[in-house]
């Protein structure tokens, strides 16, 4: 993490340190990997209450009964300087079938209009790429997928919904967001996948994880219903 200097480590509260870089460049994936690797290294040390990595930042919560603030900052700085590079694990590619539009994608038509494309073209664009899970957050299991550049201009909803169903696929600012659980959200929803993304009985309850690749496959309502009832 050579690009993270001491100035990039700042207090975000009485017991929080925020580590960030000042700007993005053409190596966004490398930056995301670096912060995820740093977060794993910090967690492995056992010194911190919680460590959460984002796309281009990392937040560390420390026990201020154990460390005073300058000591905590010093230890994080040392970790930044000594964190080893890890070989990224190949987690493979997950295919998610998606039924676009209709009651399952209430914002589909509005998103197509905002992008100036018809329904067929939007689906071709969205299913034509392979996307990486850059981050899990917001709500448990919610996956932020980068790389949908064609939708860079799509804005979030002016008024968030109180409930978006599990499996919904949102689009905003060049990203796809996959809702593993039902809950509130402000992303325009273009469709829904019938695949179970959260299984509390499984050894790995959430289907998507950081670093996975995801491809979308368009399906009709009949296939959606068939998969949903399996």
C-alpha cells in the first residue's frame, strides 16, 4: 500500500480510523484489492474491534480503553507499511438469471429512458459483461458490482423505497447492486433474480463474496417462477 501515506489515515470518531486515498485512477481494481488485503491483515492481528473495507477506503475501530488515539493511529500506520501482498483467490464466476422489467423491475423503463436505449438494448448491455463484486455492504450480503460503464449516468432514486425484495438487481452510477436480503434501498430496480442469495443453513450463508465474478442471464417470468419454486 505504498500510495497510502500517513496523511491518508484520519480519525473518523473517538474510536475510528479512516484510511483512504485521495483520488481514483485507471487501477481501481488494484486499489480495491489492496484495501481488502489490508483489512484482512488487520483482522488477522486480533488487535481491532472491527475492520471494514470499501472500494477505496478502510475503516478500523479500536478499543480506546486499550489504545489511546495516537497509539492506535501509529499501529495502523505500521500495518499499512508492513502488510504483505496476498495472491487474490480465484472465486470463479457466478451466473445469475434475471427477469427484467414488469413488477420485478419497477424502474426498468425509467432506466432505459434515462440511458436513451430500448429494453432489448439495455438487456443486451447488462447481460453482455462480466462484473466483479467490489464490495459487500450497506445491508448484509448486498453486493456492489463494478464495471457497468454503459449505465454511468443512472442516478439513485429521489426517494428510497422502504422495501426492496431479495434478489432485486439495482443500477446506479455505473454499478449493479444485488440485494441478498429484502430491505430498504435507493437504487433503481431493473429486475430480480430467483436464485437464493442467502441461506442461513448453509456453511457460507451468502452466495456472493468480494472478488467473485458475476454474469447476468435474461429469463422470462415463467422460468423465474420455475426456479423460484425449486
